[in-house]
C-alpha cells in the first residue's frame, strides 16, 4: 500500500515530511520492508542530530527500539528515525505546515493540548491506511514516544527517564489510543490548561442618557424607532455591551463594594422607557438576555459580569409571567455564584433607591407565589422539571434581605419580605424537613425564615408546642398505667392552684414543683373560688401576676418614665428564682397564646435569643449580646444622650469631663463604683479612648451589671420554649409573640366584633363605632387596654382578639364596664352620641387594671 504524492516540506520545517512518492521520513517504502536511505543522507541527518543533542531530551536508541519489536534492519538504519523522534519537543514553529495534509508537525505540549489531540488522530489515520507490519511497528513506536512525553509532562515525578530503558516499560498503546487518552480539560495539569482570560476590554459607547431620551422623544413623535431599536439591540446583546452602556467610566475597574460603577440614573431611564416601546424592541431585549445567559463561562465571574447581573435583575419585563422562564435562569445563575460574588452584590443592592428596591423584592415574592400557586398552570413548565425555580428565587431574595440589614437604616421594613402565600402551605412539613435535613442540600423555607410571616411562625411554634404538650401528656398517661394507677384527666394539664393573697410565692412554688409539666396545657385555679378555667382564669392569673411583679415597690424591675419601659434591677440578691419565674411566664404566654402587657426594650428580646438554643455546657454565658448606644437610648435616653455628647465633644475631654473608666450606681441608698476595665479608676477618659469608654459603659449597663438576673430570666423562658422554632424568629418577632403588635386597625376590630344583646345595626352600636373610629390613636389604645388588658393586638390580628360588646341593663348614668379576661365590653344603651362619647372617655381614661383609681 502506498501514499499519494504530497507536496515537499518547505525549508525550515521542524520535522521531515514525505518527500517523494513512496518515501516517508526518508525511508523508501516497499510492500513489507524499509529501504535504508543513502549514506550522505545519513551523515547529514546524524550531524543535525548532534547539534540538537544538547538541547533535546534523551531518546531511545535504535538498538533498544529494535529490541522492542522492530525485527528487520540494522542499527544504522534507524539513525534518521531517531532524529525524527528527537525533534518532537523542539519549540520552533513548523513553516509551511499547511502545505501537506500528512505532514507530522507536533506542537509544543505546553501551548496547545488540542493540537496534540489532532496529532494522535493523524497517527491513528496512518495506521489504518497501512498494512505493512514495519509501518505499523513504526506508528506504534511513535505513539509510544508521544505518550511518554505526555506522561513526563503530566507527572514530573517520573522524569527520571533512563535512556536505556526498554520500550516495554512504556504504557501499553493500542489501536483505540485516541479514546483511551481523551482527557477532560478540567483534569489537565496547570501548564496544559488554557489560562483564565482577563476582563475583556469594553467596546466604546458614547450614547448618554440625554441622547437616549432625545431618541425616545423623536421616536414617539415621528414613529421611527430605528435608533431606539438599535440601542436596545446593541446594549442587551451581551454582558460586555451592558457594561459599555451603563458603566460610569469604562476605563475604571470599580472593583470595590462601595461603588458598583453602574450609572443608576441611565439604567432607570432605559428601563422606564422599555415598556413603552414597540413589541419588537421588547422581544429583542429578551433575545439578547437569553444569548447572554447561554454563553459558555470559563473561570470565575468578573466584576463586569456581576454588574451585568445587577442590571438585568432590574428589568421590569420580568414582572410578566411570560418571561418567567428567562427570569428563572437569570436567578439560577445569580444564586449559584461564589460567596465572594454574593458579598459584592449584597453591598451593591443596598445602593438601589427605596422604591426600586421594594419593586425588586415584590417581584421576587410574586415569582415565588405564582410558582407555588399558578393562576394558569399551563403558562409554566411542570413543577417536576423546574424544582430549582423557587430555591433560586429565595436565595436571590436572601441577598436583598442581607442588603437591607447591611444598610445603616433599613431600606424597607423587615415585614416587607414576608410572603403571605406561605401561610397556605404545609408549614410543619417545611419545619420537619428543616429539622431533619438541615445540613443537607434539601431546600426548606425554614432555611430562609425572613420570608415566613410572623403569623406562619406562630402556627409553627403553636403546633410544635402542641405536639410537645401531647407528648408530655401521653408520657404521663403511660406512667400512670404502668404503675397500675387510675388515669385522671387532670394529668393532661399543667394545673396551678394559687391564692390571691400569695400570688407570686404560690406561683413560683407551683411552677418549680411541676417543672416537668410546663409544656402541658395551662389551667389555673384560685383557691377558695368556684369556677372552671375556660381561658378567663388563666388570662387573669397572667395579668395579676405581671402587674404585681413589675410594680416598682417589688424591686425586681425599674420603670423608666422617659422610655415607658421596664428594665432589670441591678441590685444584688441571694435568690434569682423570681426572675426565672418571669421568664417562665413569658414562655407559657407564648405556648398558650396569651398576650402579656409587658414593656421590655428591644434589646431584651435580642438578649433572649443569645443564643436561641440553650447551650449544653452550663458554663457557656447566656443572654450576652452585642449592644450599642441605640439600645441604651431605648431604656435610658437621657444617659444615652450624655454619652453621645461625649463622643462628639470637640474641646478637651480629659479636663472638661474629668472622668475615669468607672461606673457609679446607687444600691439601697449607697453609691458604689465599678471599674469598666482593670485599673479603670486610674485611667482618664480622653478623646482617644472615649469610644472604648462608651462601649464598655453600655456593655456594663445592659450586660454585665444584670448578668445573673437576666441569666435566670433566660433559663426560665427557655425551660418552656426550648424549641428549634425559636431559631426562626427575629427579636422583634419574639416581642410581638409575647406582647402583641402595636399596629391597630379599628376597622378590622369593627368587622370582627361579636354582639350579645345588641345588633350591629342598633343605634347605640352605630354611635359607638362613629366615636371610636374618630378617636386619636392614644384613646384607641386606652380603649383596647381597658377591654383586653393590653393595648396591643395578637399576632393573628383583630380577628384573634374575640372582642365582644354586651348590652348592660343598668342605668345610662353608669360608666361602661369591661371584663378583661374575656375581652368583653358591657355597654349601657346610651340615648345620644354625645353621652356615649363622654362616658366612654371617662371610663377608659381613669380606669387601670381591674378597678378605678
């Protein structure tokens, strides 16, 4: 078999080529044998070999090659063949490599892996075309040497290559070498991988926002949208074009979290105009986005890519369900970015204006809601094919929640991240998935609690508490039966028997003695009083106990009039069990859905969740949180103001304030001093250390001085509420669960009010609501406090208040009467609106608790 006549190799070629008909690499090809070249050719080639000897790696000798399987020919016959092999790793470029289709030009292995791949294919092609055993032996040998060089590059530890080693030491080479040696680019050694390309230079775009607005005006007046269409088509064609159009300065990198480098005004102008353009322009924008999202990514994202994601995310077209498939893929790419990239995006998001930030959050919430409960299911792919939609959107929403937290002042209220649609899914399944698969990649909304509303969290906590109550009651029943005792229904409840005259001590004794039953349903009995607890007695017990414990004369808590809140007394005592009682009361209130009239500052609930789960090691500090001057301002605003003035004082701090690192407190009429740091009484406060002084001062007031009191309070609360569900809560949400929401909706109260003896159309009732709805907020709160014992609303809103207005058959000269245990207002049938208003204001303004003062 013979080769077709190729063109001769050009001068300067690294490797010899087929030079004449029937000649390959200097050998005359017969049917079954090699014909050696002339002596002159051998000498010339031997001379060239000697010149290259010093700079080439060692090669196998011809004798070794013959021993490896070449059975014919003398040693001298292989000098030219050895010269061919020795040229494999030369770094010169082959001139005229394109002139011959069978020319074997082997590139440098460091430069191009894919050319090696072509070389293997060429050798395999040659071996398929030749039947001569000698040619096949040559082909096998050449492939073996190539693979040897490959492995030397891939495994430097094997570089101790002995030139005298036998060919049989090489890896076995077979006919399907191409398939066996096809290596993924990801598994290549570093020197074979293509280097990560640097950020591409951006094209120059000179159109400004003013130019764009002028084009829009011309298009609207003339109907010629070509200039506008060209702009949108070019701008959204790729990520590079997006940066070229909207980057403030294409010559600057903008690689910091402080500045994204995006011309926000220009982006807003382009998007505001987009929805008013013809459909073909809007479609071209979506096509460009698709092309950008489908491009093949190599290596990590650049900051230009992050800018493009930030710009695309603001596209108002994604509010339309027809674009949700594209939107989902955009969200998926953002959700799968590296953590460092997410860090940049979160900081860039916080620079977005409040209105547009709210729009982006609402768009993501709508996307999740419509995917969960689609109005038209046929608009979306089957759920089984797009299970990643909701996790991707939730993860991107988490970036906006992080941005909202990073801002000095929250951009939007945390409640705006709630998705009320989740109130209608199986929340307990989500909760159990989170508990069981928390460390896996299985998605659960409980991994992102900011999206779950407080009402939904209350349901989770209540059902979790109910399950724990049932479990405790079942265990008690089993214990009774196992001891052959007669079961009693009372064993299913936490039954407290207390005397009114010894309310605090009896309650403390009962809760301490029945600590194992704290998670059962609570029932209260007042000794010497007949009656069944249907909820009223329990609420009355809470109200009376809280009122007594928080009284200033009791000494446990200090009431601050300026802030209208209570704080823990720093007085030292021998027993802190009563603080544990208050914590248990708060826990029982949460588990039994009782709203307490307690006024703690926000930092109290922050400390209560530090940590949210009681640590196993009892030596671990609890109730210690990071506190600031703002936290102190919610309790003692006057002190906080003084410390704030110290921080901003511009004159000589040391001489004018003459303070040291000490705190002075009065305890039972005696002034005591405490050092804020070792040797604090000898360290003056100066302009240089005043920040440290203020921080230590605040930490002492809110953490260290009350540590034992608050630790007892913490353990009391968690003795009842030791649930993983607490990890879902923010400090503000714990306050709402305990005390209710301060947001009043009197119209909702009117819609949900029940009547006893009245109809809602009666004249007295119509007068009542006209008066109440016209009250200022402070009188509305007084009315609510008068009738329910608290001026706050339960988590479920006014509907959960069970407010009732009953007809009182007494004289109209009497004032209204309230039964706070049942949220009931007894209203005489006043004849006029003026009389009703006068009597109602007198009643709610002068009554406190359970009687008139």
